[in-house]
């Protein structure tokens, strides 16, 4: 009976942890959720196992105003931005995942973030779209697009005056047809 159980367990282990027809197993929604939990910990030892050594990490936004925006190459750089740069600016209090879509080794997430600006104590809330590319269960590419105009106004503590831009757009010859 023991050899039979061993043979059955071996079959299931091979099915669960090997590639199918030469293609890697797709990433799961739970794996993506687990990454968010790891990221919230801000612990490099917890985050590291989710990242590929050659991860390409990119967050679109005004780098001068929001220092954790920009592009980083490699696991150490991505961990640095998650564990040192971002926490020096804001403390993330809550992440609500509104949508999580999986397509093979790719994931797309739309979420809402509530954080506190460390310098002022102001609450900063914003929406973000994130796109992940996985290789062997590890994040190889990360792209984040957030409503950086809204964040910029919240970080500055006032609305950004767009009057000069609006006046230029209303100038003769520049109006939409």
C-alpha cells in the first residue's frame, strides 16, 4: 500500500509542479494576492522570493514630486524602492483590489490605495493600474500607472493651476475642429 500511495503522490506532484506541454503553469490570483501581502510587509526577505533577479520595475509619474516613480532594474533596486524609497515618502495604510485579471503568466490589477504622507500627515488616496509579467512564478516585469495628477495635487496640498494651459488651448487656431 505504501508504494502505491507513493506512486499516486508522485503523479499529483508532477502534475502540480511541472510544465504542461512545454509551457509554464499560469500564475494564480492567489499568488498575486500573496505578493500584495508581502509588499505591504515592506520586508525585503518576504518580498524577495516574488521577484525575478532581472525584474524590470517601472512606475509612471512625476519623479521630482513622487520619488518612488521611475524605472529600476534588478531585484535589489526593486526591493529598495519598495522598502526604502516609497516608505520614506508615504505609509500605505490600505490597498483595495478592485479587479484582478490573469492571462497565463500575466496579471493586471486595478486598485485603490489609501496612504499617509509622512512629511505632512495628510491622507493621500489614489487609483492605480498595475501590470505584471511572471517568469517561473517570479515577477519579471512590473508596470504601474496611477492618477499622478491627483496624487501631485494631494502631495502639494492644493490644486494645480491650469489657467495658462487652458488659455493656450483657447488661443485662435488651436481650438479643436
